[in-house]
C-alpha cells in the first residue's frame, strides 16, 4: 500500500504511529463483524472499529418531519479491515472513507455496510463521512419507535437505542467517543445538547447551533432537543451548568420545573462528595413538554418529563447515572443492575442525608412488604433479559441489594468499593462479575452467597446478617 511522506495513506486515512514491524509482509484484511458481541442485541455495535469522534450536522424540518444531514466519524481500525459496519436506520445517499467514495450496502435495516476502495490496516485512524436523509418518525426497528416530536418540539431521548434514528454510530456503550452536534432548525427554536454551547449562527429563516462534548460518551447518551425553551446557566464551584425547560409546559408547572432544574448544581456537588470527583466538565438538565413518562441520563444533561420541586430524588437518580452508567457504563446490557440499582440507592442515600428515612430503614420496610411477593423475586436482576431491562424490579430489588451490601461489608469498605469502582473504570465499562470480584477484594470477604441471594435467587434472601438483613436497633 502506498504511503505518502506526510504519513497519510493514499486512501486518505491517517496512520496512527509508525508502520508495524511486519509492514513488508502482506496481510489479508477481513470484514469487521456486524455486532460487538452483546448477547441481548446481536446487531448493536460493530467489530473491527473504535470510533474516536462524531461530528454530526443535522437539519430537522418540523413541518415534514424530514431529517437530513451528514456525520463525519473519526475511527481507529482494530483489525485489518476489508469492510466494516455502522448502525443506522435512515436512507443513505453517499459514504466517503478518507475523502474517497466508498461502496455501501444495507444487509438489514439496522446495518450500514461500508466497503472502502482498499483495505485499512489495523491501528490506522481514518475518517468516514455519511450523508443521509429520511423521516425518523416513521422508523420502527426492534419493536421501538423512538422519535419524540410534536409540531413545536423534538427530543432524541431513549435507551438502549437512540443514535441510529439520527446519526450513524457504533451503537454500544463499549465504544465511547467525543461528540460535536450541529443542529439546524427554524430560527425561533432553541437547541440543547450535550456538553458546552459553542455557538449559534442565524442564516435567514433557520439557525445552526453547535454543542461540544469532549469526554467520551456512549452513543445512546448523545441527544439534541429543539423547541421553545427557557434556559438558565451559570457556574458553581468552577463548573458550568446549563438547564432548560420547555415553554410548552403550562406556566405554574413550568416555574416549578425550572426550580427543580436549578437544583442540579447542588445535587451534582452533593454526589461528588459521596462518590468522588464528577466525571465530566459540565452539568445540567432539560425538562421537555413532550408526553414522555421517563427521564434519561443523557451525558452532562439528563432529560426529564414535567416534574416539580418535590421531585428532587428524580434529579438525584439521573445525575447519579453520570457516575453509574455514563462514566462507568455497562459492558453488556445484562449488567444493567450496575446502572439502575446504584442510582436507585443514591436516591435513598439523598433522603437519608436530608432529614428523611435512612436507606437501611427503606431496605427493612421494603423487604417486609415484598418478601411474600413471589413475582417480585422471579426476575434475575443480573441477567433480566432484553425485555426486562427497565423492569421496576431491576430498580427496586437492585437498590435494595446495594443497601444490603452496605450493611454486609460496613460503611468504610462500602464507600471505598463504590469510589474504587468509579475511579478505576472512569470513561470505561464494567460487568456484574467484575463488580462482585472487586467487592470481595475490597472487603476481604466471600460474597458469592450474598450476591446469589440478592441478584438471582427466585425467593427472598434469608433474613440474616450474612445477607445484610440484620435489623437496626432502636
């Protein structure tokens, strides 16, 4: 393969470092796999590539519901590639690899298969630019219709899948990347996304808003919202914050929602005291006027349904996900307990430290109320299955298991465990098996019976100290 003096391949891709020692030996490139290896969602993610950066330029037309755009991906090849896949659901007009036209095909609705003009060596960093256009509101895949929109507002929020509705991605938490988002909509709309606001440029009847998230992010956590928003911003303890509330929310509720969002900097600071340094450079939140029934932990800027000042624990939950879920993401989707159980526990830790009931009393009361419910204990929360990722039992049983672990190993080891987990895997992933191993290493105790009882036994744990269920005194 011809290499230019500048270190750029003739194809137009940038070589990462020197040529390998066996550069003189011809290597046969092979296709990257169509999935990253998650058993719940075999087509999520792709093999052979590591995305380093997304530069997304999308235009959304409210009247027609059409989205058009282009995304430039900077990718590192993790094997000698003859071709590779991206996850995307909209029609594609063209694909260029390193500035050169590439062949592409659609082996399935979810897969965009890209075949560059020539093979790409492992370790090479290259660019891929995809141009596309379509109607995301008409797209249904894997039982999901994820596009949230009405005549005035659009919000791209969902889990475990959202990115393929609006940009081509390597759609799995194992592949995180920095993201720049440029959204063009009518000039009367405001656009909110992850990270920091870079600029907004008006051109005629439309305006393009550019947001930048510099810390690596799982694709489903990238989002944009466009609509009639009230916004507030500032800095607390040197950290910028930005919050928004839809003007579609009726006035009294709109004011309450803004008061709730303005608690974000305080909650972030409290979580930092509990869990260690906040993993990102900015914080914030957005309340949508669309009829959603869930909140989502979009990185640096969670999105919420209409909620008022009494819903502070909801903000605690979503901001706790910035540590559990966003910074330390699931290795596979079966590990969802590591996201939802710990965020649920932090809600009760907040109440415990703010003149509410203790998390230990919540565990005792919940155990008493649920011990006779055979249905509650029937779901294995360390492997709930793709149809039960967000089952209430994952949240409640998961949170109870965390508090029981706290009881079992004691305060010092418990908080050391959580902080070690977070710091050791910052910007990475973790599995339930890895967490269990770390818990045993930190505590110096054999915990298999404990985790077996709390995570997947089909009956309530025995009421013993070994299961973290010794009754509190007084």
